[in-house]
């Protein structure tokens, strides 16, 4: 054989480009840092613990804000004195205010 053909060189170049792209993607995801984190159980625990606490606090604050907005809107609807819904909403607002 005379050596690699043009088609073989083309395939090798494409393979080389794809491997280079895959290595860039791996670098983007910080796989090396993740592996170091997995090898240190104490740090892994704290990172996950603090992440969980942050998500929990965020969920609680978000739910509080949403509930406050809903109660505010319901109070404004009571002021409008809607015929059927008004009494029902007024009762719900009274219950919520008594619980606070």
C-alpha cells in the first residue's frame, strides 16, 4: 500500500475535530473539579447541605411572597364588594388574618 488515502485523512481529521470538541465540552462542565469533589466526602456533604438549605430558604421565601400577593389581591376584591365571591373571600381573609 502507498499509505493513507485522501478519504482516510479526511476521516482522521474529522475524528480529531470531534475529539477536540468533546474535550472542550468536558472542560466546560468542570468534570475534573467534580471528580475532586467526589473524592472529598466532607466537602461533598457540605456543598450539598448548603445547597439544600439555600433551596429550602428560597422556596419558603417564594411561597411567602406568593401568599402575600394572593392575600393582598383578595383583600382588594373584598373592597369591590362582588356579590357572590365577596363574602366567600372576606371569610377567607378573616381566617388568614386571625391565623397571623
